[in-house]
């Protein structure tokens, strides 16, 4: 099976780490939202502190970390945002 092609929208700490507002990732069939988070944390270990407090969205709906992805999905990782 071909890999899944997904778009990842980056906000706050994730956007600062990558320096871009979005990424396009190729993931294996059956990948979950958590796999996206884990891949970003592997590439940018400084984001590890956000692992347990990041919320997830897929196609503008909040979802659980174990939600499976489909090709074409738009994933959003939302760390806590401090006001000020």
C-alpha cells in the first residue's frame, strides 16, 4: 500500500521549532495521530515537554491520540498557548 500523505498544521511551540506553519508528511498505512506527534518529537526533542498536554485535531475536529489517519487528512497539534 502507498504511504499516507497528510498535512500537519503547526502552532505555537511546534511552529517555532520547525519555522514553518505546516508540514507534509508521509506515514505508513494505519498510522495514528499519536504517530505524527511522536515523529515531530523525535525530530525536535525540545518539544518533548509538550507530549502529554498537546491536543489533536483532524479535519477541524478534536480527536483522540489513537485516531487512525487517512491520506489527505489535515492534522493539527495544539500545545497549550499562554496568554499575555
